[in-house]
């Protein structure tokens, strides 16, 4: 009878220990269960374009602290300008100058895997005369 009680007590400890564990969010990019945040970057970090000209840029989302690039990160990005009369993202995906002045391009990444948290990056844009 003591052996049976001992096994029952051991089973109860295992059940309680399993119930106390918390689910970790698995990151499919890094294979890690560590919490990660997202950092945004832009290459270049600012733009100087003339009216009618455009400049290619590469926005990148990376997990932090691992530094792994999110392969489909651009799919979850939106782009907006503080003054859309000065610059825009053209049909080729480049920053295009429309009128002389300065504005800010805001890149917003929505992390669809972590409660739709958003990260933003502001990139200065200066548009000069043609």
C-alpha cells in the first residue's frame, strides 16, 4: 500500500508541474521560443531627390535581439508620408519627389504573429527643384 501511495503522489507532482508550465511563443524564423521584438531599418536612411526623380529603397524588418531578417516582412508594411503632396511611393515601389519641400516617410510594420503589434520608422525625405 505504501508503494501505491508513493506512485500516486509522484503522479500528482508531475500533473501539478505540467500545469504550472506556460506556453512560450515559438518564433518560426529563428526556431527560438525567446520573446522577440521587431526592428525596422531603411536603406538609405534618408532621401534627397529632385522633383520628378525617384530613389530605390529597401525597408527591412528584423527580429530582435536575434537580428534575423523577416523574409516576408515587406508584406506586412505600410508606407505613408506626412505631406503626400511632396513625395509618394510610385508604381515601381520607389520614393518619388512630386513637389519641392520636406516630409517624413513613415514605415509601419504590423506583426501578425504577435497580437498585431506595430513598429514604426520615420525616414526624412527632402525634395529639391528639378
